[in-house]
C-alpha cells in the first residue's frame, strides 16, 4: 500500500471566529499538526487544500447575495483568495505538506478533486504520479468538503479512511449522516489512534470481499 494524506480546508474562515467557523476547527488544526509530527513517514505524499474564492463575484451562486444563506447550497462570503480568512489556520503546521491545492475560483467546489496545485496538476495526477492506493482524510468540514473529497477518492478507486478525531463538521446530524454514508460507500471510519496497518488491511480485504461477492453473484446469474 502507498498512502496519501488529504488535509481538507483547515483555514481561518472555517475555524472559530471565521466567516463560516466550525466548532472544533481550531482543535482539528492542532490535532493534525500533532498527528503529522508522529505519522509523516506513513505517507508518500501529504496534500492540503484551501477553498479559494473570487472576491468580485458570487462564485457560481456559492455565495448568498440576494437572500440569506441556506447553509446547504449558499453560504456567507468566505475564503476570498489572498485574504487572512483563506489562509491555513495558524495551528496547522504545513511544513510537512508536499502539495497545496486551491479550489473554488469562481465556482462552488467542495471536493479536493475539483482543485489544482500551483502548477495546474489535479489530485488525480498527484495520486497517479505517486502510485497512491490508500488515502487518509482529515480536516473541515465533515459534512461538506471532507464528505465530497472522500466520495471522490472512493470513486477514484482508493482505499479511503476518514480519521474521525481529526475532522469537524458544520452540524452534528449532517456530520453523523456523512460518516455513515461514507462507511456505507466503502470508507473505513476510524480514529487516528487506530492501528493504521491493520485498519488499512481491513479496508482492502473488505473491498476484495465485496468484489468477490459481486463476482459470485454474477456467476450465479449466469448459471441460472
Ligand atoms: Zn466555498
């Protein structure tokens, strides 16, 4: 297995005091820093994303302009490119980050797969170039950008783990729903303290079992 870590949107506007502050966001920033200090060598590549919106437009309807934000599809203005709100939270040590992704320039972009690095490379290109088979995901917010990034990573064929003590969400119910949905979709939902190797193997085995089951079911269909 070759593993990548995605650190999703640990930015000032998504942490306490920010335009769209998530309760527990600052603790996630500090927790990810501690985790990276102990586990940087577990990862072939560490990727961090930032929501990075235009200042002079509503970013494809992402910012509420004529009505109050619904906090589902429309949001208060946040993470304007180049402003303090768009910067990484100061408690997040990015010295161990290899690739910085920006997303959301002029459009709503919840998934890290919708962004590019400074050279224009996509996440798919980064994963392929490093031969990545497994992705761990941490960051903000559980119910939006973490969810969307994890679903896209699964779609990409990765074995995905969401580290539950290193994420925080906009609301408790939608966050619980998102983790349940991701678990159902094939992600391993685990705390960062869980044995990474064993958890990874479990995820891989579970995937293989599902494929084997699917194959068996197909054979049964053919035999009938
Ligand atoms: Zn946004």
